[in-house]
C-alpha cells in the first residue's frame, strides 16, 4: 500500500510542477515572452531493441533454488550433541538426558514416530527441487524514446526514457514456491519469495519496518518497475551553458575516468545489474548499467588546458538481481533487508570534484569524492520471525518444550520468540522451505564459499552477536567438524534454515589521480600513437562485508590501480584500423565486485556440483586481485560489419571471453551477435576469482535494434 | 559571330608548356592575379584572362553542349575531357545527369566577402619559414588571413591556400544531412551532423583567437541523428605547425565520456556506411606536411559544380536525387566551366599505413579552392572521389546573405558526392536549411568566445553527447 501511495505522491509532485509551468506559460503574453516560446525547438528520436540470450551450458545458477548444488543430492546430517559442545554426534537419548541434566526438564517425545525401535536423530537431507535446464537467460524488449527541447541557445531539456518488458515469465525456467503444498512461511518479502521470480523490481525494506507488508517497491524517483517491466529516465535534466560554464540539473548518469570496465575513477554511480548483469556487449561498458539519480553537475573550462567538473547527486545503490532470476548473485537462502529507505540513505548526497588537464601528449586528472559506497555491506540481522521449530523431529520438539518451560515462551510458540532474535528462521520440510532454505552443514559451507564468506566465522559471529542463540545451547567453535555437527543440529531441528542479512551503506572518501600519455614514434612503428592511461584511486577506511557477517563490518583501506594502453593500428590498407586495448588492474584489498579479499580462497569445493566435503573457511584470503583485459574491434570496410573481441582474465583462474559481430545494414537497423564464454575454474582456486561467481551464465546473445 | 581562336585543348597545352618553363601564373591571355589585384570591377576579369573556349561550354565543345543542357550518358563524351574520370563513369554508366549552368565570371561571387578583402589586402605578405609553415613576412607571426599565395607558383602554395582556411570563414557551422547509398542504390544510412570549424589564426579579422598563435583551427563533427549515433563527435585541435598531427578527441555515447583518439587514424569512416574520412575534408583535410611529393600534373579548364546548387524552393532546401539502381544515388547538380584548374598530386608520406596511395586535387585558379578530388589506393587503383559544389549560396532572386556584406550572397558549399568506386558506396551530403538537433548553419558569429566554449572544447563535446 505504501508503494502505491508513494507513486501517487510522486505523480502529484510532478503534476504540480508541470501545472505550474503550464499556468506560467498561459499567463505570459508579452511580445518578449512570445518570442521566447517561438524560439523553442525540439526533436525526438529513439530506439526499439530486442535482446535474447540463449543459455549454452548446463550449469544452472547456483544461487537460485533451481540451480542449488544440492538439488536431488542427498547429504546425511548427523546432529551434534549440544550438551557436549557439539563434540560428538547426538542420539535421542543424549538429547533427552541433556535437557534433564541441564534444566531438569523431562522431554515428551511421544509424538515422534519410532523407526526401527529408536527415535531417529539422523536424516538424509534431500532437496527435492528439480534443476531444469534453462533455454534462455535473458529475453527483453526495450523502447528508449528521447526528447530534446532547446529553449534558448543556452538552455535545453534532455529526456531519455527506458521502457522495458522482460519475457521471463514466458521464457525462463521459473522457480515458483507456490508449486509446493505449503507456501513459504512469513519473514521474507512476499513479492520476492512467495511467487514466481520478480525480474525487474528493486525491493527494499520500508521506512516503517520489515515485517510482512513492510517492503517497498521503486524507492527511486523516476523509476517504476514490476515483476516483468521497468520504466525509468536515465536522462531527465535541464542544461544551461554559458561560455565555459555549464550546469545540469535533474536525473542523470555520470561517468568519470578513462579506464573502461574497471571503474577506477568511475565512482559516481552504482550499477543496475537487473538488465543482463554486466555481461552485455563489452565495448559498450556500463552505459546501460550506471544507476541514474537526481543530481546537479557543474563544469567549467578554466583554460585551454584545465577543466573542472563537479557533481552533487542523490545516493543510489548498486542494484542486484532478485532471487531466482537468471543472474541472481546472492544465494536465495538469504532474505536481504535492504536498508536504503529505512536507514535514510535515500537522503544522502554523494559529491565529488575532478580537475582535468590536457596539453599535447600529456593529460592528468585529479579527483576527490565523498559518497556512500553503492555496493553496500551486509551483516547478520535478527529475523524477527516468531515461528517455533517443527515439532515433528526430536530436536525441534525438545527445543520447543525447553523454550516454553525454561526460557519463558508462551505456550504453543515454542522457540519462536527466541529465534526471532537471531538472524535465522526455520521452516518444515514439505513446505516451500524445502527449496528455499539450507538443510545441511554442507550446504551452509558451500553457500558461504560461493558468497565469499566463512562458514565457521559466520556461525560464530551469529552466536556471539545474537546471544539468544546461546540460550539454545549454541556455542562458538574452533574447528570445522564441531561446526558441521552444530549446524546439522540446527538444520535437523529446524529442518530448513534461512538467513537474514541487512544491507547497509557507508560513507567514504575517494581520492584519485590519473595520467595519460600519447606515444609518438616513427609512423611505421606499431606502438606509434598508443595512448597510455594510468589511474589510481584510494578509499581510506572503506567498509566491507565481514566474512562472518559481523555487525561491525570490516574496515580497510582500498586501493585500485589501472593501467590502460589503447592503439588503433591498420594492419592492411583494405580494412579500417583495428582498435586494440590492453588493461591491467591491481587491487590489493578487494575484488572487481568490491568484495574484500579476506573472503577469497576457500578450499574444498569442486566446480559446479555438490560437495561431499564441506569447504573450508577462506583462511587469510587471497593476497591481491589482478585482472587483465584484452579487447579489439575490427570494422570491415565501410563499418557495415564490425567484429569485436573482449577477454577478461582474472589471474587467479577465471576467464571471460566475448567474441562478437555487429551488422549495420542501414535503414536504421542494427544487429549484434556475441557469445559469453565463462570459465571460473581455469586454474588456481576456484573461490579466488570473480568469474566463478557467474560462470553459470554462458550464453549466445542476439540483439536487434531499430532506431527512429 | 565570334571566331574561335584556339581549339579546345590549346589552352591546356599552353598552360602545361608554361608550367614546364616554370611559369605557373594563372591565365592564358593575361596573368590573372595582377589584373585581379588592380581591378575595380571584378566582373570582366575572367574574359580578359582566359580565351572564350575556357569559359564557354558551347565554344569548348564546338556547339555540342550548351548552357542549360543536361549532360547524361548520351552526350557525356563531348565533355569527357572536362570531367574527372569518376564523374565521367557516373554519367556514362550509372545514370547520373548534370545540368550545365552559366559560368560564374564575377570573381566576387567566388569568395566570401571578408576573405576576398583579406586576400587582396595581404597579397605578397606570406612566406614559408624554415619549418615550412606560412608566416607573415616581417613579423614572423602566423598568417593574417585570406589566401597566402593568391597566385601560387608551386603545388605546395596551392595546397596551403586550402589548408589554412577550409571554409574561408573565421567561424562556420554547417547543418549537414547525409545519405549513404549502398551498392544496390538504397539509402542505407541517413545521418544528420553538424560540422563546426573555427580558425584560431589565419583569420580575416586580423585577430588571433584568444592570442593562441600556436593553433590553426578547432573543428568538431557532431552527429545528431540517428539515436545510436546521437552525440557521437570528433574534436580536432589543429596546431599551427603543419608538420604536427591534430589532437583528436571523441565523445562515444556508449562510453558516456570523452576519449582521446590517435590522430593518425584519419582514413576511417566516422560512422557506419559513410565514405567521408576526416582526411577528405575540403580536399585538404590533413596538416599539409603530413602529405608530400606534391606536384602539378595538369592545367586547364574543367567542369565543376559551383553556382546554382541551392534548392531554396524545396522544403528544408532538400536536394532532389536521381540515378543509380533506385533513383537515389546522385543529387541534382548544376556544373559550369572553370576556366583554369591545376591538378595537384600528393602522397600521404606521413601515414605509412594509409590505405590511400595518392590523391589528385583540382584547384580553381580564380579562388584557390578545390573543384575536384580523387584518391587512389596503394595499388594505384582509383578509390574515391570527393565532389563539392563551392559557390555563392543563391537560387534565383533568393540568396543567403554574406555575414560581412549582407547585400551579396554568401560563399560556401552546397552539396557533396563522396563516391567509393571500389565498394560501390556513395555518400551524399546536403547543406540543408535545418537538421535534427541544429538550428541552421551560421558564419562569423559576433560572440565567438561563447560559441567556442559551446562546441569546440572537450567539455563541450561531453555536454553535446547523448544523455
């Protein structure tokens, strides 16, 4: 309801604004004003584009229910004994005796069916979710109309809208929790967890709170989105230009820096990955991904050498794909509580200033910015889900009785009041929780590895920072075996576990410096006219997600260094010059996605499949992240055909190769065909490179564009 | 009845004989430039300088072709000796038709007003320095406007007349409608773009823009249509030194930012399907000493499109088309006799990987602008022609006024044909009244500072880029 009211309010504001303008125009009748109106000119243009990505590998997205590595793969869980610090496997007798000894509480397990003469305390965790083979990763049609109104030579309005329809509900293999006899219990955003995937909405926690109904769609002004549609205005601003001075005010994207794709100095906007993640046509960089936001941007050409550029812009975060959508990157067993609205981050302003100088072969730039990191940082948060453990198993029934008898839970609520204070919620098998939760320690550790977290670390932090867990006999551990037995105990008791994490945004300062140089050699030299760019950025005390999802996060200085060499070279007179670019990036603290390197390097999980051995915690992490980009574009004569090739190498063992071809047949048509080859296990440790995070997305992409 | 004194090739033979003896001055009957420099009435100089066979198409073709006739495949052989080979092929084999107009004998109509004044005022004041750049004699400063060598004695002097001032206005911006025709004769691409050029030095107002004596010009090509290319732009900052390459920047909409480009990639199509290269601009699109081995290989009368190429009665001054497989390949044009042109050959010595092996530029002796242009590939085969109508902007009684003398028609270009004969692609440029995203062409602005900031800086092209 709040969503609808918000939209109505926005619409009213807009209506008032345009109404005022209309009245103003109607009342203005002087000859001068008439001349002003007559001096207006305007034009429209646009494009209509269909994009289709056909999946070419058999690996489903492991962050989704359908792609979970444990689907139809049984894992035996043997709960540890909470009364011995989980140092050994428990039996039902151990449990009964333990509660009697520690709380003088006789446990009634008469409702638990006896199997082979005993009360079972071991189970084969078997996710019954299928892993259907998807045909399409991406199928959308977009319309992007543009309008430009020139009021005077100095003042103009620029508008570009983006209207997109996602054919996901018709073409993708969609996980739908409603296929289960029982729906997913409460606690998660119903629009993201109780129906078929939501492809295009950006959902955040409402200002008022998180409980059911407390979620908000479209927190951005100038954006309207639903499950399968998306409308926004990447450009909607007024621009005034007088001599060397210019100012823009309105909704806009801002791109800084020269290094393509690496974003060393491109710090103004987060990325919207709802549309094809970041694996669209490589040479188009992030033009479609940068999140537009209301801003004021001012530029001034100080001299023929120096120019200064500054902005102040509403903070908007990077937007990740929603759970169970083809490019989802956050494991679906997490409920993410995005605090963008509730934390008041929508009222924060990023601002920055850049000074650029260019003389002859040399160029320099200096940058300083204050912003909220759009990636955000995640940490455990209390689930606030008051739901008892299932009474259908020995552990669940025992704990529920303990909570009511000893910890003061109202009768019938079992451990619900206690569990509401820890960052987990539990649900019975047979419901949608079967597919939506973690059922074993092995799944816990594998999920942690995929998310670049530490399985033990996350367990210990949960227990330390949410002390209610200790009331339920949870205790920190110092080895994987104890951790496995403890997690298996909770998985047995709760049957299926979901985690709750907050996403918060932290302010930071970023400083950058860059230099460019155009090499002048003999005209015959291959390297003649090669353009070199070096960019360095430094963010002191940047806040990262801690590998244990600690409340205090992880703070570290973050450096990013990029080196770029670009060259156009004509290999043969018959063809236009070939554009070639080499890029190298060094990051000593975080990876290309902004994840702290301490989460990298977990050993023990084979690529793309369930593991019989729970992965280790990452230990000390990987020492640094290094990336190499090799890209080239070769137009054919007349540029009617253009071939392109881009390759991103993560030196830790990942490769992303994108060959492509573009056809410009004329008559305002354009066709692109490219292939995304992804290998996250080329060499080294799989969990140390970024490609392994999305190497399920291998695909062939077709794009057809009509411009008008 | 006028008695023909010479046959049609007499003057060509005479002019080449004079060239062989080192006499390069324009004119057959009398030297053109001395008459020009002294004359109070520029109307009749042409008649005093060249024989009627160089001026009248009827005389030149022995009555086979007259003013008002249309040259097509049926009669093109009568004017073959006056046409470049690509134009001849267009007419004889591709269905092109050209109308023959009255020759422009009033030399005033062949210059912008201020440029003619500067040429006359500054005659004899130019010299090449040790770096082979044109300097004002006595001061050593950059050139002070007009043609530095109004009566060129060498091919280099003829080329530098074009290079130092392309459009012959201190400031010019042209709204250009582009039709790029594919080998099947269809309009495959239609672009709108604006071409801005500003002379920093070599200006007719005796000024040096902002005192920047080390620069020659600023030039931006800004595409405004279609959407994919909207905001694509190329900014060239030319140094005054003609041995150096211009700095080249581009705004690439996909990148949302200004990128620096290597400057020796001047032989690339700017956008898909177009056959125009930066190197082709005005017949001398590169700094002149990045080319070399200049030589004059022919002199004589030619046909060229000059006057009568403004279609002011058509909506938006659009130019009718004809010919080719779909009736779209050529624009309707009017051509006329140029009494004497020199044909200069040059090679791209500064571009060892250039696909161009050499180029031929025909230069009108009366005003020093190009009136024909053909490039050859590295094998020596003909590759492209670049034809532009350069003349007074008038159509009957209607004319676009010269900003410095509103009583006279403006001199500028009207249309271009850029024909890649190897790929069989044609690019037609039409200087129309307005294009999408631009309010119409302008010249010699009162507030050039503001316009410079608005269109000719890196900040400007970032702002002009698509949002």
